[in-house]
């Protein structure tokens, strides 16, 4: 395939992002691998490649004759776990995730099938009621519960650990690396440290086990292949943490769309799979309030998973610092 085929490139808000796509030898190897994997399955490329470059990934839409498209993704070293994790998830929770066509763990490459309608595209073209969001959150929470027994294996795959009990240390590390914070903001975060320690201890005491947290579960990170059924993907920001940390991102997206009155319904749907854990509804809601704040730590940590830049600059470092500042905001619950 090489560079002979027509290619369009989308750099989004990162026109200067450093990625391996800039290296001709890397492009040739990556596209050659895609063509090889397709050939092994009797498939062939049939049109223009669409390339999306970001500091944290290279994503290529590859049109395939008589199949629509497949997707090639390359991760930076810090999220090289995504391919092996996706393979494992397809084995553990096959109805909830994409099953990759091929994975090269050593090069952090994965080839994925098309997952159907992106939920974001569904939202843009047709009315979607809040109950649809409630069902996707219920499905996602059930998947998280099913993954609890696999948590040690998930960590062994290299998925970062931001377990509830270690979050104060995670906070310290992130704050020390946030060199661009305004002095006033840094002081406020430093003063927050004792309260954060108490929040973590309280959350851990409720006994909900840590498991896989997607950490960025917005409407562009899931497919809707059928009514009221969803497929979750894009695990490059994932961490092992308190499961309820996952709720904030989708809940905020739904709140922006429908208003704050939607939150109780979504909360009930997400918590329903956890109601047999022996915790009272009040305990579970209290845990959500704590995890809502603390989810900022996994998101801040994920901003550091970018391709190495020889200049030493980190184009998304400021966004990691902004995520830390989310700790200061009261949850809207």
C-alpha cells in the first residue's frame, strides 16, 4: 500500500503534534502491516485512507472492499497496553467491546473492525431520549462489575494503576509535574491535600472494588450497533481505579444536552448493577460524589500519554493541569 494511495490527514487542534506518522519508514511499515493483515483475511484496501493525527495516537480509517472499513491505531509507549487489553476484553466481555482483527503488542498497533454507528453521529441525526443514556450507563456498569475478578490481570497487561488507596500519591506526583499551574491554583490544590486523603479513605471504606475505568467515556468513544445496545472502545486513557470514576464524563455530556434534571435518572441506572453489594443507596450515592471529584486524577494522568517529542515539549501538559483543577469543583449531585 505504502504512500501511493490517496491519503487525507486531519490534525485537529494539534497542527504541530509530533507522531511517528512523520517518518516515511514508519508509515511504510504500518501500512504494510495493515495490508498484510487484511490479505490474510482475503480483504483488500479499496479507497482513500483517512488519517487522524493527535499527540496521543495515530488513527487510520482504511476502506475495505465489500466490508466498509477497518481502523488502524498506533499508541505511544505509555498506552501500548491498549491492544492487549482490547484482546482480553473481547474474551472477558465479548458483547460489550470490539474484537480486534490483529494486534502487534510490540509496536503498539491494533487493527479493529468497524463498530457500526458512532453514538455521537446518532445524536447528531435523530432525537435521543435520556433513557438511551440510562441504558448505556447500565450496560457499562454491568461490564465493569464483570471485570472485577480480572483486575489483577488488567494491571499485568500494563494498564496504569490509580487504585483508590493510592490516589493521594497519584495526586502528589501529578501536582509535582504540573509546572504550568498559576501560583494561586497550586496553593489551592496543596491546601486540598488533607481533604483529598479523607475522600480517598472514605471511598475505600465503602468496599466497592477497584476495576477498569475507561476514564474518557464520551459519546465519541462508543458505538450503537443496535437500538439500546452499545459497544465501548478506545481504551488508551484507561486505568484501574474506582469504577464510579467512569460516570463523570458521560453524565456531564448528558447534562449539557438535557439539563441537570437528567442526572438522578442516570445515577440510578448506573448504580443499579451495584445494588447487590450490600451497600445502601445512600452509601452508593455518597461514593459517586467522592469518585466524581477523584476521577480528575485519572484524566490528568492520561494527558501525559503522548508520543515522545525530541524537543522535550509537552503540547497537552496544560490540559493535564486543567484536569487537576477539577478537584476543586463541587459535584453537581
